[in-house]
C-alpha cells in the first residue's frame, strides 16, 4: 500500500500534534511542582541567611570592646567572604 505525499503529510501533522499535546501535558503538570520546590529552597536559604546575620551582629557588638578584638572581627569577615565565593 503506497501512500500519497498528501496522506504522509497529514499523518505527520497528526503525529506532531499528538507529540505537542503530550509535551504540553507534561510541562503543565510539572511546572507547579517545580515552582513549589524552587520557592521552598529559596525560602530556606533566605531564612538561613537572615538568622545568621542576626547572630553575627550580636557577636560583633559584644566583641568590639578592644582593638585586638576589632581586628579579629575584621579578619573573620574577610575569611568568611572568601569561603562564600568557593
């Protein structure tokens, strides 16, 4: 059974439509789940950074009593920045 080019073109268009519909279903069903996880991860990092900044401010206020302690705090800040880049 030989098919005409028109029949092959219609069959290809039908299969392409089915593939696109399948991709739409997959994307629409997975995007809400993906956005939920991304939001949760972002919220986790933001809350962790906020809690660390409050702790470091309290520690720095207590440690700034002498000049040597101030130098230590500056050195710790410097090394903390290097660790975050790696």
